[in-house]
C-alpha cells in the first residue's frame, strides 16, 4: 500500500510539473507574439503604409490604373525584397 501512495504522489508531482511547464510555454508564446507584433508594425506596416499612401495618391491623380493600393504595395515589396543586397535568407 505504501508503494501505491508513493506512485500516486509522484503522479501528482508530474502533473503539477506538466501544468507549470504548459503555463511557462503559454507565457513565453505571449512574449513572442508581442515581439512579433512590434517587429511587424515597425518593419512591415510602416513601409507598406508609406507605399500604400503613395500609390493611393498616384491612382487618384490618374498616373496609375485603378488598383487596391495595399495589395499593390505588398506586391511591390514582395518583388523587390529578394533583390536587396546583404539580406540574409533564413
């Protein structure tokens, strides 16, 4: 009977350790998500916003054909990005 009680106690310790590890993983994921959002806003949204506004103004002026400015900005960046010198491919 003593061994069964020890096995049960060990089982609970493992469960508690597993729950603690899950909590740590969830907490780490939230930190990564916040960092990812910060990088996205500073490296993607701002440049795309600049291009989107420029394309919007040029479409309004009649210099460009009617196109969704955000889609055009994303397409342009996707075309040009691979050709930037010094950019590391991950």
